[in-house]
């Protein structure tokens, strides 16, 4: 009985590790594209940095979860995860159109721009996830 339950463990490990690598890659790329240093700001206890980065991470992981659920294989999942990363980068630049100094204001501790960026990222991620119909 236990061996039957563990039969899916190899597939679980492959997909979980793939998603984990995708998340690490996302955080690495996203935090270098933005004009503010999220991790330094979080270490300095700037809530807006945690809010915007955390919500953008959710906006990224929603399509990754969708890709994991619907992908034909792990390569398919990886490709769609990379697309999700690109979408989040694009959202960051779109958000800067109406609020060009969003990064400077987040770094200054303002919450409104952080919430705007974070929720925009989350909304784009939800749309991205829903659009992944193979």
C-alpha cells in the first residue's frame, strides 16, 4: 500500500524541483531588473518591498502551478514557466508608465506604489495562468 502511494514520488520530485529552480531563477532575474534592491529593503524592514516582491512572486507562481498541472511534460512546464517570468518583467515596466518612480517610492518606504506593483503582478499572473490552455 505504501509503495503504491510512493509510485508518483519520482514525478513529484522532478516537477517540484523544476518549480523550485524556476522560482529561484525568477527571484534572481526579477530583483536585478527592478530599479530597487528588494532584499536589501526587506532586510532594512521596508514593508513595501516585501509586499511588492511577495505579490509578484505569487503572480509568477500561479502560472507555474498552471503549467505544472497542464503541461505534457517537464520541458513544457519549464517553457511556460519562462514565459511567466517574461510576463512579470513586462508588468513591471507597464506599471512604471503611470508611476514612473515606482521603485524610488518603494525604496522610500511608500506603500501605495508597492501595492500597485504587487497587485498588478498578481493580476497579470492570474490572467497568465488562466490563459495556459493547451
